[in-house]
């Protein structure tokens, strides 16, 4: 039979995880779905445009969306498990679990709005029944890209804020990002410097601003949940630490957000402190290829009007 769409896969996956066991996120799930839907080798050989297995891709999105609704969790890398909310949902014997079903959960609705660049207080503008009627092919292509990127960035931020992410791995993320942005010489050397400075008078790390080590950037990194803000006192403490190091610039990175008072404070002091909140961190990781993979590059072209109008 044809490979079911990702929404059709949600309920079977949830039932599969219903025994409470922690499983490999997609491989085990994919094997189960292959047997459940009697998928043939021809079905398994189907690929999406990027070359990824169709059944794998749809299983991934089914798990991702259910995790945003809190029906499943990721207790560790490559692992997925059903939550109590997921068990409660199964107890109602739903005929189907799909996006409409998931929208009853505030976390999923917040995720959808965040991916669209809206907030829960923003007016929701109904989308046309058929977007292609209001958009030309190029506009549709870019709007689809923007929507996909927003969802990926939202997923990155959720993972950074997850309790299963340990400090050591977060430290590696910060260092790799700064190196990709042009600071330091390489990840291993820069990571060593950051680790060496850890806990030194309120400074989490220091990384070379240039390859010769003539200047340095001091780092403060705080991994918080979405609702824990970073206020002015934390920035004042960091500025004081910079003074103790005779440093003039620093980067304060957090997975949450800065209060307005904190942002105003850094604008008024002589020290140059760059603030990177959770959304900016996710955006920079996407832009610099940290924690993401390029599936396919599309070469978008237009007809060269001048070519066809010119004389030969």
C-alpha cells in the first residue's frame, strides 16, 4: 500500500509507544510502521526530493509534531517515549490523531504560532483555502521556505531548552557556533579555552576574536527554560566580571530571553556586550549550519529578458 501521510502515522506511533518503553526515535518506529502497514520494498525505496526515505521523513514529522503537543518526549539523544499526556490521550480511544487533534493542547498551538512569527496575543489571519490562488509559484516557493525554516528554528530552540540537554553539550554548541561565525581557530582549541575559563569570576569562557589571539571575547552562557528571563542584575554582574578581566567586550548567550531593563542597561554602559537570546541563538545556528543539515539546494532561475530581447 502507499506510504501513509505523516498525520495518519501519528496514532499508530503513539500506540506503539504506549507500553512506556523508551525507543530509538525513528528507526524502531519505522520498522514497526513497515510491518503494520505491510509496506513493500518498493514503498521503502520511495524518496523525497532531498533523497531521504519517504517513510522515515513522515515518521520524523509525526514524532516532532506530537512532541510539540507533549504527547511524546525525547528523554535522550535518539530516544522517544510516550508521556502521561500521551497515555491520557490514548485512554480516550481517539479515532485519529492529527494536527486538528493536537491543536487542543496550548503548547502545540503556541508552537504553530511561533513558527509563523505570531504570539498567542497576535490576531490570527486565516490562510486562503488554496494559497496557490493568491501567490505566484516563486512567492509560494519562498513562503514555504520561510515557514519550514521557522519550524526548524522553533524545533532547535525547544531542544536547547530541553532538560535532557546537558551543560557540556550546550557548551560545545556555543563554541562551535562562535567558531563558525569566525571567532577562534577551530572548535577543539576554542572549546579548551572556554572550558579552562569556566567558573572564573563570573566568566564562563573566553574565545579568541582573531586567529592570532590579539583580542578576545568573554562569554557568559545561561541555559534556561522558555519562561526564565535574564534581568539587569545578571548583566551588571557580567559587566563587573569584564572589568575584573580588563576586557572591553563580551557576549551573553541565553536559551531564554532578556528583560527590557537588561537590554536598556547594556546600551548605556561603556562595555560592549552583545546579547543573544534563544530565538537569535536558534537563528544563528540555522544560518551557520550548527545542529542542522542541508538536505537540498534549489537553484532558482528566471528568464533573462535582456537575452531574448537582444540582437544576435
